[in-house]
C-alpha cells in the first residue's frame, strides 16, 4: 500500500503543470487604450487548448488546424500551432444578434498577417462553461463551432 501511495505521489509531482506557450510579445495597447471585454466575461481571458471543431454542413466538423488560443486584455488574441505563433490580432465586441444574451465577438487578424486561421470566426458567441471550457459558437447553422479547455 505504501509503495502504491509513493508511486501515485511521484506521478502527481512529475505531471506537467501547464503548457509553456510562446510569448505573444504584443503591446497591451496595440489595438485599444482601455479594456473592451465586459467585466462579467473576464473568464474569457487566458490560454485555451483547442479540443474539437464541430458543425458545418455535414455536422462532422473537422480536425483542429491549430493547438492553442490565447485571449489577452485590451482585445488581443494569439493562435499557436506547433509551438509557434501562427496568428495574432484584435478582438472586436459586436452585437450582430440582438436576441442573444451571450458575448458576441469578432476576431480580426493583424494587417501584417497573410491569412487567417480564424477566418471562420468572423461572428462568434462566447460560451463559458464553469470557467474551464470555452465554446466559440457560430451564428449560422452550417458554420463551425470551436471547443476549448483552459490551460491557464
């Protein structure tokens, strides 16, 4: 029994305590001079691991094409793929659907970006589940929903 407890303790101690993502190294005020996300949605900030993509015309989704999404204060986002910053840009708070009670945002890649991995994110509803899950939901029946779990 004592050996089993020791083994479990060693496994627990040696587990990765988190993923070290590359630093976005973007000035906090690159896009806005003050906070744009309402305080009640502050759990939106953080690092999120993309776990699945669902929906689309067939309903099957597709294999994730990036690994992590980082949301920073003052409307900054970054996308990481294979330990590299693949895209960054600004978040706009929008009201494309006056019926929704969810936060509505757009992800706008920085003008220096050649293409957008989040092009399908143009109008997204932000759904937070218990602070550790994030769903970016599309407003259309044939678009894709992205599902994340909190890393930090």
